[in-house]
C-alpha cells in the first residue's frame, strides 16, 4: 500500500511538473545583440543539402565577431561545452519544454546547471566548430522535447521536423 502511494505521488508530481512547463509563457528575444531579421536568411531553416547534417535545422544569424549572444528565453542550461560540428555551444531548456541550441560561439559565459533569465549573456558571436573560416554567426535552433507530429513531412528527414521549430517564425 505504501509503495502505491509513493508511485501515485510520483505520477502526480511528474504530471504537475510537465503541465507547469507547458503553460509557462515563452517570449523570445533576438539572441544576437543588435541583430534583426535582416541578419539571417529565412530560406535557411530546413534548407538542403547542408553538409553532413543533410538539412539545416536552424537559422544562422550573422554579425560582428565577439558581439554578445543572449538567451532568447530564460531556462536551465543543460549543456555548455564543445561539440565537433557546433564548436562552442550552449543548450538551454526553456518554457514549453523547448531546447534552445546556440552554436559556433567564440566564447561561452555560462556553465552547465545554471539558471539563466531571458536576455542574459550566454556567450559571444564567433565561428567555432564546422563554421571555422566562415563569417561569424550564431546557429540558433529550437527543439521541442515533446513531439509535434503535425509538423512532420515527407521531405528529407521530414519526420524530424516534429521536433524542430523555425526560429525565424518565432523571432519575427
């Protein structure tokens, strides 16, 4: 009987935690300070072919080297480190159970496990990872932890679209 109550409490708390994440408001700020919608091409989200990734699952926001990059929304920094393709990257879990992925940073100014508020500086614009030798830019992706099956298509890797949102639509 005691184990049943613990399991029931765990389920209730888990459901409440999930529900709170879904109802939190999501207001996105431009992640590159001073940038506007003129600093990226609205044709790059899900553009193909795109190197070894096949399709481009985000947008590239261009600017001057070392320009401040800020959190588009508040959340928990799940990862701050280096990846081969992304170079210096930061991944933040924000409202609506969405993961905000910032890549090609010159430098990172946050650490894994830290809470950041929207518009807090998380790094600086650069060209790390597979962007080496290219103009400084931020690769910005938004991934939904909860699948959105209606977004799936028959395009190349179209089934993965249920996990990706077009940041350009969210920022404009």
